[in-house]
C-alpha cells in the first residue's frame, strides 16, 4: 500500500491561511483519485477537495472559493491551499489515494488544523 504523509497543519486565526501537503511514497499518477478529507470532533469524515479521474479539482460547497487543491506529479505531492479560514474548518485533515482497479484505498494519519475565532 502507498504511504501518505500529511503536513502543514497548525493553529491559525480566523481569516488566515494554511497550506497542507501530502507526500506519497510512490507516483501519484497511479491513483485515479487523490483527495483531501476532514473530520471534526463528533462528526463524520467528509470530502473537502479532490482530483477524480481528471486534472480539475472538485470541492465541497463549504470550501469553494476559499480552498484550492493542486498537485506536483514530479514530487508525488498533493497540496491544499486554505484561505479565509473559519472556525468551522477546524478538523483533522486526511489525504487519500484510491485506485479501484489496483484495490488501493490508502489514508494518511492526518494533520490537525485549528482555527481560532
């Protein structure tokens, strides 16, 4: 299974920005989907943004216009640029890589983002 390592989380004030990184142990071109998910305390994990069989990012309505997902295939890295952060963005953010044909559905350990009001 591919290993995914997230970084870039931290404590930020509302309105601030953070950039998360997800580094994969192998080429991310192997995966049909690469995405960022988040899980807030007491809530289910939810999709934030992802690449699904294409080069265009897809976003949850709650983050559209504020978050941007990007990728650097040469570095096996997916990024999540988060701007105009809100307290409700506080969560553990996870990276996911999936390829159904290869039976791969891997998750990183997550990085904590805390947004103070």
